[in-house]
C-alpha cells in the first residue's frame, strides 16, 4: 500500500529580523472624581508612581524606557527597518508573493448636504471624517487635513476662536488613545466658476483626499493619504427649488415672507413655468395661484418672493408648491421645503 507524504501547509518560510528601538513604558491609569468614595487616593497613587509623567499622570505614556519583548506590529505609513528572508521550502515555483504591513488607522467618511446661506450660489457639503487608532499605543495626531479637488474650497471646522487665538476643539494635547475615535469636520463650497453652472456638479464628484500625519511613542512619524473621496451629488431633477430667505420664528395668523430660488437644471431645454400654491392644514398661501412665471433658460435661475401665514402653532412644515412646465405638461411637486416655528403673538395670563 502506497502512503502519501503529509501535505505541506506553507510553501514559503518567512524570517524577519526587526531593527527596533526601545519604547516608552505604558501603564493603565485608574482615576476617579474627587466626590467619589476613594477621593484623591487614586490620583495621589499615580502622582507617586515613578513610571508616570509628572503633570500628565492620566496619560498611558511613562518616562521609563522598556526593551521590546516581542516583534511588535508593522503599521501602514510608518518607517520600518528590518531584514526579511523568504525561502521556498517546496519543489514548486511560487509566484505573486505579497507582504502586507497592518493599518494603524481606520478612516470612515460621511457626507452631509446643507442648503447654502444667502450669499452662496449653491449648496455646501459637510464632510465628517472618523479616525480610529487601531494600534496598541497612543499616537499624537500632528496633522489631519483635507486637500480639496479643483472644484471646491475647504474650511476646517476643528478649532474655535478664544481671545483672538485659534484653539483646537480637541484640547492642547492631541493624543489619540488605542481604539479611540475622533471626528473631524470640514465644509466644502464649490468654486464660483463651477457653482454658476447648475449641471456641472451633478452625479458623482471628486471631493478631495485626507492627509493624516501622526507620531508614535518616540516621535516616529507616520503618514497616510486616502484615495480620492467621491460624493454623489443630490439629484434635483430638471427644476430645483431652494429657499434664499425665511424667518426662523413667525407669529400665529400673521403673514410672513419667504424668498424662493427656481433653477433650470437642464443644460439644453428652455422651460415655461406656472406656479401653483396649495394650502395645507396649517399653511395658507397669500396671492394668486396659477400665475405665469415666464420662460426660464437652461442653467439660469429666478428669485420669487412669496407670502403665507400659519393657522397652527408649533414647528410647521412649508409645503404645497407646484411648478408646471407648459412645454412638456410636467408638474413638479415641492413639499417639506423648510420648517418654521409659529408662536402666539399674545400671551394670555390666567387670573
């Protein structure tokens, strides 16, 4: 009977000798508030601990150096010095050999569309970047910036002004503890030459890319750049209706004014529009419904002042606008355009 030899699990033998440095000793801080039962006991123990940093006892980093007890991890973006030996122990030819370093950061992004302010031509885009430290040691976030594409200008919203100086919202120590997550926020506005063209930012657009720089325990620098971030622009159809001006609070059963902006998003077709105003249970339009707005050329806009009143208190939704293109006999409905707070103009006091 012929016996087959046991099948070899791996064809390649990998040997790595790392050229590494000693690292700072890390401890796990245990603390509590002064009003808790232990009082200041835990804080005093940390202050007396020789391995902690004077004045920064709650940090995991200490002042002592420790020799590495194991090989450690290799993270994307960091400098790694080593000798690597790959030996083929089999009698087969091995192709397409890859070596994959671990990612130190987990980056997630979210896009939020917001209506523009009165001076802007089109909507703003808010980007939220969630960055999580996937390593086992703290890292100092030296730089987290967004490099916008050619279509956008970017404003960072990660600092506040105090006494005329810009202060980070994360405090003076920008340390990110292991497995902790931090959110960075950016506001992007289309440049004027792109914003004035209604159809140019339709569909998928490139926003830009994140550039992240950090330092580890002994100041070793790492850098990570994301690929180009893409955003699906909201679809408005052939006609877009947006609000240019609206009050936050209005009085009950008193007329108030809003300003609407109507944009022909088509790049080829001229529209002949008719405006209809339909009342709801709480919102009542003032004026003539079914009036002609005239012709609206491709990629052009017009502003329209409207008057309405609310018969119900509370937060009310503005709805009931209809635009009809007489050329195609097509009607566009606009509901839940915005919300307004309706309050009573007189406060009655019961005796």
